[in-house]
C-alpha cells in the first residue's frame, strides 16, 4: 500500500465520521456557505500579480515536522502583506497536521484573498464543507480520482461557486481534466519516489490546453525557477515548504516576492 493509498483510506474513514458529527444541512447554515468566493484565477492573471500561492503547511509525509508552532493567523496575514496572489491552507490532519479550524482562521484574518483548501477531496460532502469554512478554491488530485468522479466533483464545486484546481503528475492524468476545471496544477513531486523535478512542469505545460490557467507545485526554491516557469506558460506557483521551514515564513515570502 502506497502512502497515497493510506491517505485515501484514512480520508474515507474521516469523511464518514464527519458526516455523523456535522450533517450537510448544518454545514449549509454556517454563514460562510452563502459567501461570494474570491477568484484565484483572476488574481493570477491580473497584471503585476506575483503569482505566488503561499501555503500554510506544518508537516508532510515526505519531510516530517516542518513548523508545528506556526500560527495560521500570523503567517497568512504576513503572506498577504508580502503580496501573495492567494493562500493555500492544509486541512488534512493525520498526515499533514492541517485542520478545518486553520481554514476558518485564515478566512477570518484575510477576508479578501482567494484561499485554496488543500486536502484529498473524494466526496461531495467535502465541497460543502470547504465553502462553509471559507475556501474559494478546492483541489482535485487526479491520481486519487476516477475520471467520472473527478468530473462530478468539479461540476458540483462549480455549482457551489467554488473554483477548481486539478492537480496532475503525468501526461496520463491529463485525461481527467474536464470543462469544469479552472486551473491545472502540475506537481513536480513524483508520488512514488517523492523526488522533485521542475522539468515535469515544463514537459506537461506543452500538453495542457491553452485556455487553462497553469500553476506549478513543489520544488520552487527561488526566483530562478519562477522566471523559468513563467517563460513556459505558468501563471501561478504554489510554495509552502520554502517559506514554512524558516523562522519567519511571512518575511521569507516577502523577500522572495521582492526578488521577482
């Protein structure tokens, strides 16, 4: 069983439990559910945009503990002040140390910035959850979903007013990208070996239809990679560990964006 298999197994159990604690109707009564979402796509395409989607991430299966003492309110506020085009907040708890409360706090602290709920989305219940707790964008990971399931979830997300980021790792997964997707993200990390190669983005960029906004994820350590990826058609760059592993992630983000 791969790490991805373990994560999905745990996620199915978690979602089943959550449904017994907070049902759909309860979620829809949360004020955030009726909120109009901020557009990450528009922010990335805006003239002068940094393109940086700054992530709040405290641990990961590949790196272990990254920054367990970090406060989501402080760091996401600093990211916004640094000029980030959007935020990404981990809500997967078991493997990444994320939480729904971090998403809620990030939204309360930063009402006008687009926020991506970073999680393993396998059930339409999670989409309602995402909207209710303050997300503007949801992540669909092609490697975790069948083609029909990916399309169904993307369509339902759009019906809720959410934007959809579809993450791919290879050319085969491109067939799961559908008309309800707004942004295609290329993850430069190989899910089997966990090795990271920015050339993965460059190779796949040529295969992604032009009308999709393209973002690159993982292994983006400096402005050099950002400029290279921009030249190859990318508008967004999801960065977490590069910022989060430092003593002051917000300050690191600001220095990074200034160098761009």
